[in-house]
C-alpha cells in the first residue's frame, strides 16, 4: 500500500472556527470555541482535496474501479479527438482508464454543483426572507441537526447565516476538483476517483445545507410524521386554471402558494408539480399536488392541462418552451440556471408582464423574484385557462388510429428507445384499433416519454402525444398518493434502531432514491420496496423514486404509503423528501455512529465512514439513476462506506466499484479490539454495482446489507432473507453463502441442512467473530505514526 | 452504409474500432480455434427457443455457461447447468488475465454473449475491448454489437434463429 | 431584441463592500466605504450570472455563435448517448446547438477553474509565507493595480488578504455556472453562451488575482523593464544535476531556487522549466532557465537530461511518471491537482523521502509543501545525476537508421497526427541515412511531440525518441532567449499610448498568447509578431506563445526580444508573463478607458466593455490554443469587447463568434453624443475567428484592429496596413475596404487611386464619423428606464 | 471495414451519420443535378495539379469558386477567378438559407470542397451537416470526409488525380 504516511491533524491555520473568521456581520460576535473546542476535533476538519485520500485509497484498493468506456475517444481539447483504444494514449498522455475516471469526476462535479448552486440560491433567498439570524431549530427530537456538516466542518449551524461558511468551503473545493479535469492535470485513475469521492462528499454537504435551510425557514416537517399528499395526473382538476412547477427549487412554488393564500384563491387554482419541486412544495403546503416524477414531464405538457409552466432548475426538459408553446401554455423561467433566451422581466411591473404573456407579445418570461413569479403565474393562469379549454380536451381515438396507419414499420423507434420499448408494436396495434399496447407503455412510466422515438420517426408521427391521448382515455383513475417528505431521521428514532441495525436484528436500511431511467418502469422499484418492507427492513426513499413507489397499488388497491408507516424503524417506509433530502440518508448512518456508538463527529470523517462500512447495514438503490447529480450522490454515499446498486443504465456512468470475492487478501480487516488482522468476508461485496434486472437487484441488495459486525443472530436474519430471495429468484441457494457463515450460529434455521452441506463441500472451518472490525490502523500504530511526524 | 452493421442502438457507436461482422460459419471457426471458450447467457432470452439453441451450442463444444441477471433460474429449469454471476462481475473477472476462469483452469480466450440487455452488454463489451486484450468477444444476439470483436448482424427473429441453428447443428 | 428590460442598480444587499463584510480578521477594521463610496458605483457590482446578460445579448446578436459540432452525439447522462443529427433532440430535449454551447460552457468552466484553483492555492501559500497583511504594492507607476477587480468587485485590494473576497465571489459564480451544464438545466444556446462569457470573466478575474498575488509577494517585475533570460534545450548544462519544473504554479520552483540559494548550490544545479512555471520561475529568479513551451515536454523528458521532474499543475503530460521512469528520472508531484497515485509524503522527513526516491523504493512522491519539494528535488538530483549520465548520452545515428528500416509505410502515423505531419517520410528518409526530414519536424516544434504517431505505429517504433535523438545531433545550438515576464502595463505607459491607440495612430495592440497547438510550428507566431512589430503595432505576448517567439531568430541571428524593446508602446514586444499574466491584456484596455477616457471602473462593466469594443483597437491571437483554459481566456477577452483569432484547430472548440458583413442592420451603432443611430462599419468584424493559415490570419488580424472610433488619420494608418498585408498575401486589395472608408480622408495615400476606383464601383457615399460610437442606450433612454422600474 | 471509408483522420468519426462514398461518376451526377453549385478551394492545393483540375471542373460546369485561406493568390496567379472568404465565413453564410450566394442569385444547393485543411474542413462540414439541410456537400480531396454528404474515398495521389481528371474531362 503506497499511501500510509499521512495522518496528521490539520494545522491550526486551517481551523477556521477559531479566531480568524469570527465576524461582526450581524452585530454579535459568535464564539464557537467553547462548544467545539479544538481538542475534541478529529484529524480532518474541512478536508482539502487530498486530506481524505488515504481513506479513499483503502476503499479503492478493495473496491477497484471498474470502467466501461462509453466512448473510445476523448474530445475535450483541440489536440483531439484522440483514439484511446488498444492501450493508446491521447496527445496529452492520458489513457482510457484515467479518461473514464476523469469523465466520472466531471459528472460528479456537475452533479455536485447542481445541488450546491441550488443550495446557495435557496439560502440567499431564505436569508433575504427571514434574516441571517433565523434559527435552525429541528425540534426537540433532533440535536444533531446537520450530521454531515458536523463531520466535515466540525460545526453545528445555529442560524441560516451559519450555513454560509460551509458553502464557501464547499465552493472552494469544487473549483479545485473541477480544475483537475483540465487537460494535463491528474493522470491516474485512482486519484481521479479520490477526487470524485470528494466531489461526492461536497454533494452530500451541499444537499444537507439546502434541505436544512428550507426545513428551518419554511417550517417543513422535521422528521415527524408527515401527511399523505395527492399524486398522479388524475388528481389535477382540469376545469380549474392549472399552474405546473417543474424542477427542484421550492422558492417559486412557495411564491405561488403564498400568493394564492394571500388572495384567497386556494380553491380556484390548481398548483401542481413534477420532480422534486413538487415534493418540496407539498412539504411547504400539503394542499399542492404532485403530478409525478420526471418521466411525467412530456406527457403532462403534451396533455395540455397546464396553463402556466413554471420552471426553476434541474431535470427540466430543455425544450419545455417549445413544447409548452405548442399548446399555448405560458412558460416562466425563474432561475439563472434556466433562462431559455427569455427576456428578463424581474424588475418589470407585474401587470405589464401578465399583459405581455396573455397577449402573446413575448414567448415567455424570465422572472428571478419568486414572489413576483407567484403573482404573475397565477394571474396568467386565471386569464388564459378559459381560452385553453379546447386544448385540454381529448381527441377522438379514431383520429389516432388513422395516424397510426401511416407507420411504415421501419422499427427505428424501437432501436433508438433507451430501453427498446415496443413502440412500433403499440402503433401497429393502434392502427388496428387495439390501444392496449400503448397503455402498457404508459402505465408506471414504462415509457418515460423521453421523446427519442418521436424524434426519429420517419413519418413524423407524434408518438408521445398519441401515447398520452390514448392513455387518457383508458387510464381513468390515475390517482395515487405519496407521503410528504418528512426530512431528517430523528435522534430519538436512531436511539431506538441504532442497536438493532448495528447488530443485524433489523436486516438492513434500504434507500430507493433518484431518477426514473428504469429499464421496465417504476413498478420494479415499488416491488422491490414492497419486498423489503414485508421482510422487516427499513425502507427509505426520496425524489422521483418516492413518487414511483406511490404510483403502485397492491391487489387491494392500496399504495405502499397507505400500508406502511413513515417512521424510521423496521417496516417503515420513510420518504425523506426531495433530492436534497438524500443528505439525511448518510446523515442517519452518521448519527448511528455517534448516538449509538459514541463516535465523535467533528473532523472525524474516516472513523465514521469506517464505522458505517463495517457495521451499518445500509444500501442505496438508484434504479433509474440518469443524471450527473445521481452520480455525485452515489459517489458521496460510497465515500461514507455505503454500497449502492444502480440499474443497467448505470453502466453508462462508465465506472463501478466492484469487489473481488475470489481474492481473500482484499477482505482482511483489522479487529481493533483484538489487535489482530483477521480474514473478513466480502461484506459489503461491492460498493457500486449495476444489476441487469429487478430479480438480480433484489438478491444483490439483500446481500449488500451484510456487515462484518453482525452478531450471529443478526447474520442469521440477514442470511435468511438473502437465501430466501435467492431461492425465489434463482431457484437455488447461492453458492457464496459459505463465505458469510463464520460459525454455525450464523446459519438461518430454515436452511441449516442445506447450508451445512454446502459448507462441507468447501471444507469450511468456523472462525471467531470480529470484535471491532475496521479498516483503520491499530491504535498503537496510529500513536507511533503521530510521534513520527513530529 | 450497410444497415446490418450499424450498431442496433445506433448511438453505441464508440469510435474507430468496430466489430467484425460474422456468419455462423466464421463464428464456428472462432469457437473451434478457441482453447477455453465461455458462453454468457443473459435474461433477455429466458424461456425462449434462442436459449435452447444457445445451450445446444454450448453442448456441442462443451462450453461452460455463465448466466447473468436471473437467467440462472430459467436455464436450471431447462436442465442447463450454469454458474450465476452479475454481468458486471463476470466482465470484471474476465478482464483480469490472472483470473482462473469458471472452471478454475485459467481465464477464457473467447467469450460468446447472448441474451444480455443490449446497452448494458455494449458497456461490458467495451470494458473487454479496452481492458482485456487477452479475451476475444463474439456476440450471438440478433443485434449488431459494435463493441464486440465479432458480432452477428442486425436480424429479424427468423433469420437469427436460423443462424443459431446452423451454429448448434452437429454435422 | 427581447432583452431590453433590466438595467437597475444592484440592490444594496449585494454590495458587500459595505458594512456586512467588514472583518476583524487581522485585528483591524478596514473601512472601505470612504474610498469606494456607493455613489460612484456602477450598476453591476459583483455581477451574478444574469447581471451582464443584457450586454452579452448585444454581443451575441451581432456576433452570432457559429457552431461546428465535434461529435454528433451527447454522452453526458445515462439516457444517452443521444443522436443529435438531422435536428433531432436528445432524451432531455436538448438540440445540437444548445449541446455545443453547453460543451463550450463546460470547457470554459474547466479552464476558468484551472486558473482560479491555481490562484487560490498560490494565494494561500503566499499568505502563509508573508501574512494576510502583506501589501499589494505595484510601485509608483501603477495606481490601478487590479483593473479587472476594480470593475467586477468595485474594490482595490491593498493586501494579500483582500484578494480572498474576490476568490470567494468567483468560486460561488463558478458553481452556479457549472451547475447549468447539468442535464435538464439551460436550454438555449445563447444563454449557455452568456454563461460561458461569465465563466470567461471569472477566468480573467482569477488570473488577475493569481498574478497580482505572486508579483506582490514574490517581488516579480512590476511592469518595468525585465531582463532577457535563457531559453532552449541547448542552454541546459547536461553535466550538472538537472531539476525540471513543469506546470504553472511558481511555488515549488521558488522552493527549489530558495533552497539552492540557502545552500549556496546555485552554480551546482541546473533549474529549468517547461510551460508557464518556467516563465514564472524566471520572474522570481532570472537565473533559472526556460526549456520551452509545452511542445518541448516529451522531447525533453525523452532526452534524459532531467534528473528530477517536478510537476505542479496544468498542461503536464499525464503520463509524465511513466515517461520519466523510462529513463530513471524521479518525479515529484506537488499539488492536489496532479497526484499520479503517488504516496503523500508531505509530512515525511526529507532524509527519508530522498532515500526512498534514490533507492527506487517508491515510484515517486507527492509532496504538498513547496519548501520540502525544494530540498528533496535538489538533493535527489545531486545524488542520482552521476548514475544517470549514460542516459543523457546520444545514441548512434546508425542505430536509429536501423530502427527506421522497420517501418512498413502504413502511413497511419501521418493520419493520426493532429497536423498530419510527414512522420512517415521522416522515418523512410532516415532509413536511407537522410535525417533532414526529422530535423524539419523538430525545429520550431513543427512536431509538438504529442506522441500520437508513436502510439499508433504498427511496428512500435519509438518515433519521439528517434526524433529527439536525431535532432540533438543536428541541432547544435538550441540557445535562445525570452524577456522575463514583466507583469502589468503601467499607468504611465497607458497615459502615453492611450490617445494614439483610441484615435488609431498606433494601429493596434496585438496579443499573441497561449499554447502551441500550431498547425505548422512556432515560427508562424514569431513571423506574425515580427510583421506587426515592423509595422508599429504594440505586440503583447505571454505563456507558450512568448517562448515560441523567443525561439525564432532573424537572418542576423537575433531574436525578436533582442530586436524590440519591452515597453508597452509602438514597436514594443511586451511579454507580460505566464498564462495568469494574460489578465493584464484586458487590464491594459480597461486602464485606457479609465485613464484616458475617465470612465469610472467600479461596477461599470458594460460601459467599459462597450468603450473597448468601439474604441480600443486590440486583438488577441491564440494561434495554438488547445486547452480549456485557452477557451476560457478567449471567451473572457471577448466579453470585454476584444476580438480573438485562433488557428485552424480552434474550430474544434465547437464555437466561434462571427459577424455578418452582408447584414448592415447588425452594425448600427448609437452615437451617444449625437444622440443618433448611425450606420456603423463591421469593426471589429468578428469576435472569435478561426483562420486556416498564417497568411489569412495576418490579414484578418490587421482588419480586426479597426474601430468605429478611429479618427481619419488613424483609420488611414490602419487601412494602410490592412491593404498592404492583403496585397502581400492575397495579391490584390481587399474588396471590403469600401466598408471601412467613411470619408475620403480615411483612404491611405498610397492606395488612394485604387481605393477610389473601388468606391466608385459600389456607389459609395461619404458619411460622418461618429462622435461617441456605442452599443449602449442613449442617456435619456437610460434615465427614463430607471424611472420606469421604480 | 473498408479502409477507404474510414475517415482519413480516423477520430473525426462523429456519430451514426456518415458520408456516402462517391466515384467521379456519382459526383458528376450530383453536380449535374445541382441548380446552384459552388466550389470551395482551400490552400492545401495551392500551385498543384489538383488546383488546376479543380479549376477545370468549375469551368466545365460554370461553377463559381470561393477560395479560402490564401488560396486566392495562387488561383489568381493561375488566372482563375475566385472570391476570397475565410473558411468559417463561407460556411457561416452557407448555413443561412436566406443568404444570397456568391453570385447574388440565392444560396447554393451543392458545395464542392477541395484543398481545405482536413480537420478544419471536417468541422466546417459538420456545421453544414447539422445546420444547413438545404445544402449538400461533396468533397473532392483525397481523403474520406465522413462529415460530408458525399466524399471521395481515401486515395493515393495518383488515383486521386485520375478521379479529378475524370470529373474534369469534357466528353
Ligand atoms: S484531453 Fe487529452 S485525450 Fe482528450 S482530446 Fe485532449 S489530448 Fe486528446
Ligand atoms: S418516448 Fe422514449 S422511452 Fe418512450 S418509447 Fe419513445 S424512446 Fe422509448
Ligand atoms: S419510427 Fe415511426 S414509422 Fe418507424 S416503426 Fe416507429 S412509428 Fe413506425
Ligand atoms: S466523448 Fe461523447 S461527445 Fe466526445 S466524441 Fe465521444 S461520444 Fe462524442
Ligand atoms: S444530456 Fe440530454 S442529450 Fe445528453 S445524453 Fe443525456 S439526455 Fe441525451
Ligand atoms: S508527435 Fe504528434 S505532432 Fe509530432 S508527428 Fe507525431 S503525431 Fe504529429
Ligand atoms: S506508423 Fe510506423 S510503420 Fe506506419 S508509416 Fe508510420 S513509422 Fe512507419
Ligand atoms: S500557454 Fe497554453 S500550453 Fe502553454 S502553459 Fe499556458 S495553457 Fe499550457
């Protein structure tokens, strides 16, 4: 191992909580030193790009990056393009491995920047509204309000203003990381990966800042129970004027809701949302409605139901203006991220903007003031919805049948579909009056209306419109629900579940997060969630995943939210909220290390991550991950020692982190209490894994919840689920169960005989359970190291 | 351009290096020449005639099967033995020249792929193309796989099954 | 024009120079308000991403983005790849135009981040060395020490510590900009471009901060005359131990120089550099030697002359470790940007590191402390250079001839060469004992040793080694010089040349900057510089361009630096320094607007840029631009209204800004004094232009120095050069001269008859000269606008 | 793959859309069919036999010439009239359907390219491929230009000059 040499405490000059940065900003001098004395600080406060490199190398040595180049060439500078096949290096000297890693870093930087940019603007807006001194109070059940910040910054933020320092730090790190993507900078893939992991950590931090700010300032749920809110295109009352919000920033949506309240128009206008903005608006006001995940975007716009489309940031179709104009809907852009070439009317009089929009004098408007957005969007919707009524009507099915007859069966719609869905079949069936195939594509967003088939169609069939309109006829009752995002996991909950999780009695915490680039539709996610809920796991969710889960009903017609409670406990289905709320997932794991195991947080990243990796049976699932944000989120989660499973499209991110079970030396761990190096098991086996289908994923997820620290009882429980599921989906017991049995006590009763037989076949020998499994150095080593460097 | 050798999902086109188009005859030659071939069978052909043909091909040349996704179950039910791996796991192992292979006799020199999700297969083939010069890849799907070393062309079911039959036939 | 609505002054909350940010950091409360009172502030202090959008749209309307897609697909998210040909949109809705613009923004963000990351680390290091209070004193000849900061931040930095706020601001902007590259954010190409322009401005600002910090703290030349320093591989004494620095950050190089001085080893060790680090080390200590530009990298490493290779950041071959190990040179990495998988020995004892390196126990070392780098690099070089002597020797030419015989003439080396240089011919001639073709490739870096040919060669010929070794035999005397970077243009100089530049008496300021991706070698740049120097232009240069110019000798054997003085005046050849010193080029233009025209700077971006666009005949030339930094630099320069010419490879950046001379309506300008809209001429005709060869470029550059504000005398002078050069390179007078003649007085005497004839042919009519040409609104409009928005 | 239709600089390969390979005969058909063809001559063939042949081709069909780089001088000296534009300038004009064309009679429907720096030409052709559906492009260099609509294959000088001669011949 080439990286054993650095473990010094950060020098004092970097310790910004000390005298240097005490500001008189708000008239008071905050003295943080009392509460966070330097003595209690761990070695990596405000870690620089290289400070956690040693930890990263430990992870990367075991979970070697696996690259699947998405392109053989590099086109990043004018020396190129360079052909990197056959081991050839580019003109700058880079090889294909480092190039893939560079692209991963770039994606993580972009993703992380999306969250942080969002957090920065949100924070600025909320400070403007509430003041710098507005307290961050998560209620009596939460003391550790910002676990990630505590670890990374060594700080507890008491006011909105306190969050700024963390953003400053984060932005500085981001520029360094992005810089490394420049031609002629980093040259080794593992160092790109270490930087990607840092970008992921920054992503996690940025999200925490963003969600904390909005929870505190907008009084969103603070981890308590949250109400069910309406979900689905069928919940929108088409008779009313409809304002649709798309994106991630709650501010414009909140502006609309506030305006409606002020004007007492709540009952006259429908406010609904797509993507995380929807979830966050309902956290602000549960009366708003969630149309659905990102996959609903084009469908809903094409349906013509929305009179005004308000876009803020992230995951908004870039052709939203063109699409909205097709059915005379008005578009209001509200952030610097998405300006769409529209005139900036932020300082214009609202009357005038409304007039210009209503009279089609302008294509749309850029309004950077959320309150003004609220007023303009509402007033425009009220004015134009009557005239747009015809556009919301359903066309004749006959008409669609006629169109479908023009298909020449070239098959290209199927070939260009990311999932090769049978669009041609749907069209040709429709030509014969059978619309069921269209409906099959429609349900559960099997077709997520990316529009590629339509773009390709040689005879220019408006396939998405056809899909949408057909399905409106058949899908009468698209009414579902989702539990409003409840925000963080409370300390009290952790106190209750910390031990069962660490010991293995609760078999695992599984988080279904992220986007909807599903190979076969959202039902797969819901079914996985159901499977694990039934099996006593804690299931966490957020973002589009949370919505997909809400779109699924069991045979009794109930959604999972109706069937399972929302608390963080066995059989709990916990919707933390939007994308930024994902921060609470590593947050909960961090809290376990602190509350249950008393690990100090401040500046103590490595010890916390090591604890999580070896003891907290958590697993992230981003089944439809598509975005750079998802890349950053997963990579950040990985750095905390939490494995993540992605769907088959995830291979297009170009990199996974895979373990090798055939190499026992990679699984050696230090038993810190025993002071011995021991043979560990491959637990967790992979850090970032792509599964080919739901069946495989389900089994893998169960396996990835196993941890070296499991007690025999816990291991029994975990193995029992793993064996069950393997039997269910593969028909047999898994060969590799033998790797996870340390003593006979680990064997689940139900499978005792079979497993014993397997053990015998491989000449298994029992071994002792580790007392304190870890990748960290033994305590004496560390001490002497420190002596060395002085 | 020849429609049959445009990657089936056209944008998986990756660069200057493209697969060789093969017929059942050339495929057979490749298999015969190989010392330690391996067949990877994915879940896309679960319970289909193609799966039966794939297993016949492996029988003909005594090729071990790795099943991916949940193909294991369907193969087992059809009485075809296989070892189950995740697609990315088996690819990860194949790219290590020192890996002992599914039979413990050393890494494989030819890997046949069939029934793997197209785009994920394409990514796995890309890994092998770049990082496993010691492994040749040959795809037997009805899709042209430009990231393989050698691939069947894009075909309709009927022609494809004929291709597979030809390859499976014991003459 | 859709964007006429926003011109409000920034609200006070954004005015961070006021009370909010007054810090007690260093014990004293700095009161900036006295000096920079809010009254004198322009409308765009600390501009946000959208604040200068209106100005951008003015530029973009006239200089429409021209896209040359480098790839038909997008591969940025897992929905893809998407095929964007034939007007098809990707799965996220983006079209090919927006996708190209997004890629440009991404490149500009990466480039800008490289400069800012560099500036941040440098500043941290210098503050650590000198303290936050270390004064920024540019000497008596410079009052406006930081023109870009003045405009953007409204601030004059007095100490190193003062520079931090600007970096904080910049980093925040960068995160917002990068965020916009995320899938589903910005959707219109012009808005991506506006953001790219903002990224360019951040780049310019970051560079200014970096260079200012190092000039002040390391006492580099402050715009006065600077000495000539040695340049060229032939200047390195191979008998001595050789330490080579590659990159851009002066800190490690300074560490080495300091150590040598401390130990009185200056005469025993050769310290030399490649790329900008070389230039900056000589600004710190003119005794160091410059090997040459980036194109020398692989050649010099292959030559075996360097015992120790110290890499810092940017433009370093990513395979430097592998290449250096081939001839047993040691590599020391020194920043987080380039870690190369090496062990981090920052806290290790120097003795131990030296031992490990000398004994090959480690592959190389990462040392993040510049002083320790100084010691380790020197001591290692002293220890290993004797043993490496054999490696520095030249091989037999016979041997090379034998190798060359193995060439099978497949021709692929030529096809994969970025410039299709005749490598095969060189090899086949060498096989017959004729090495002259190799030498032709070698001289002036015609072959810039990117190594692609070697990577491709089917018979694995070590082409670069062959090239290097052959040429060492023949190129006896590779000794040149370059004037050490002199830093900023002094206010006194501006006072002298401001009027002649604005009036046109000095025909133009031409800046040859940037990298060496030249189509035909560095001589082209030198020849262009020579041409304009002879013609009385002010020629500015920096970075690798400055080195390429130094590698050229005229027939008398003199370099241009020997023939021309270094002051910023007609016939001056001004090397401002390294890449970061490029900030002084827009800086000089800004100063002209302020010192000569009394335009206030603070928060007054648009007025300053408008002034430069219409009055300051400056033109940037990045003939070999290859990097993302170059993209950011050029785009930043463009936002100030300064046109840039790139070489043919520049088209691979995917976007240019081209004017249309056939559309007179695009050239209308406001004569602010006359209060009239008048017909302007296409001056400058393009904002970002790619020329196909030197001949075309030379003519275009001359034309791009024309400005609407030229007096008739000035216009005569400028046209005279334009016509001369056109005649020289195209054989005739240019047709479009008629566009630039406003009155007969504009016509150069020498060409009077011919031009009059041309004028007659097109039915030319004289028109009045504008008094105050501008793209800004008329003053009354602005006033009433302000009234409106209240 | 056919060596002749791999882009000459192999990495200019840009995506699924590739140029049609043409012979002098097909090229002739394209020219004959065009209403307002244009020839763009770059500086790479200054003072060469190819330049002479290019000008003969323009004479044969009365095609106006745009010269790029400094090709104007060499053409003028050879007595061949041309209009001088920067390569990016002429491409920029061509992509505007409303541009009046070099003769003021309307934009061109076919543009022949010869003698332009390969990679820069490739970029210009990419612009036209994406943004000028109203213009067909045909390259007459000895290099296969995958971004054109139609291109000669990669050839050696001798064969190339024969191609050009065939096209220039008045029969
Ligand atoms: S960054 Fe490197 S590999 Fe990529 S195009 Fe430039 S030189 Fe080639
Ligand atoms: S819209 Fe997209 S996901 Fe749906 S069928 Fe078409 S290509 Fe497939
Ligand atoms: S692309 Fe259009 S024409 Fe072709 S099969 Fe699909 S629907 Fe039919
Ligand atoms: S990396 Fe992406 S954009 Fe670049 S050439 Fe490859 S597919 Fe195209
Ligand atoms: S970012 Fe858009 S165009 Fe690019 S791959 Fe993703 S969906 Fe396709
Ligand atoms: S090293 Fe690069 S520039 Fe030089 S001949 Fe080879 S490919 Fe061309
Ligand atoms: S690539 Fe090698 S073998 Fe081919 S022509 Fe060039 S030097 Fe000769
Ligand atoms: S001028 Fe260009 S190539 Fe040279 S060091 Fe600077 S950025 Fe790198």
